[in-house]
C-alpha cells in the first residue's frame, strides 16, 4: 500500500510540475507565409513578426512521382519527415518525396526569405512556413506521424498518436495533386487554417495543393486522427498525403531549487486548513504565480502577488478534503515546489 501511495505521489508530482512549467499553456501562433515556385525551387518569405527563439515549421510539396529528388533546405533547417505517396496515385513502390517538412529556431538575425530546392522536371513546388513562440527550442518536435498511403479524393488523413507531454501544438500538413480540377483542402473544424497555397496548369497533374492547420492540445494523450476534405476533386487515386507534428512547450528554467527555496516558507505544515506563506524576498515575488494541485493533478487553487501588501500571505484550503497537495510558485527565475499536508 505504501509503495502504491509513493507511486501515486510521483505521478501527481510530475503532472503538477508539467502543468506549472507550461502554464499558461499557449504556444502562441506568430504568423505564416506561403509561396508558389517553379520546377526547381520555391522561395518563401519569413513570417512577419518572427523574433529570436521562435520556432518555424516549413512544408514543401510537389507532385512528381517517378524520379524527383529530395528537397534540399537552406542552412539552419532540420528535417522533420518526408512523405511519399504509396496509394494508387504514385503506386505502392513509390519512394519519390511529395512532401518535406523542416523546422528552424529563429536566431538573432534571419534572412528575408528561404529557398528550398529540388528538380522535379515539370512539377511546380509550393510551400508554406508557420511560426510559433513558447516552443521548447532544445527539442521542438515532440512527435510526428506520416501517412502517404492515401487514395481518397474526398478526404485526407493525418495519422494521430499519443503524446506524453501536456501542452503541445499540433500542426497538420496536408497535400494533394489532382488533374485539372479546382481543388481546395478544407481542414476539420478543430483545426485553424494557417497556409492554403496551390498552383494550376502543371502537367501531368493540374494542381499542387498544400494546407497547414493547427490546434492546441492542453493535456497529454491520444490526439486522434486529423482530417481535411477535398472540394472540387472529381475522382480517386491522385497523389495525396499528410503529416501530423506535435510541438513541445518551453519549460521554465531557473536558478535551481536551493536558491529559489529561500524565497518563502509554508507554516504550519501540516495544517488543519490554513497555511501561511512567509515571503523572505517579497519584492522579487511580485510577478509570481501561485498554484496548488491535488493528487490527481487537478488545480484547486491559484493566486498572484501583484496586489499583496504584506510578506505574509494566507492560503485557505479548509473546504478541501484532507490529504497531500502540491504547491507551486512560478517566478521569472524558476519554479518552486512544496508538498503540503491538510489534516
């Protein structure tokens, strides 16, 4: 029984810590850009408002099936995944790349645009870039899926997965090459469209279509498949596919538990309901945020110190059940953790 309790404490501690480190969970969308290119390359402008530390995702599509080369990204971009259509559009043995995705962490100085190259004969390239802030710059890509085995003309599917981190931004990328029809890719309602770019008149496929859409996922778990409809597509078997990318949130980093722990103490602990937060560095905690979580990771209390006029802050948990709770104070310098007991 004791072992089970310790295990539960560890799980709850992990959930509470993740929630605090990525709270508020946003990973804000910054901006997007898109462009059509030629048979050898596509040049995409940097999205407006990108600053150092933002993370950019680039998606490049062309419709060539037989012997088109890999897409080559500019310096500083890292490959996420390649997609090859293995449906009836290109055939089950196709290894030619129809979709390439890359990421880049913006530096202090970025160019006005980025050129992605290849050489797909008479198939034009299209591309888009989406940018986000609040992403973990050390490990931006939490998970990624790839689905090129698609034939359906009326629906595209990005394969879902099960995330192991809370607070991820899901980026769905869909592509379709169809013959001489005015096709449009429309993502499902939960997704917000960011990029919608296409070309016409490129034989033997008429249109190259690329769609990028996203949504925020607050908790870890199954994402489910993400879909997009194709309007104006009149037959099956064209070149289609999709990727789903999960971006990790940026955890708060600080000076370390030892130095931060000197900022405050909690007394009495255990308590019958009321805890006093004694703040030794009161002015440094003006911008801090306080949160308390129960054993299942639910937030049951929150406050900030902007309007506090005393270094002694009282927390009243007398309406909560007896048991163990986790107190988190998020500061500009890091995250302070305390286990408190209500008896």
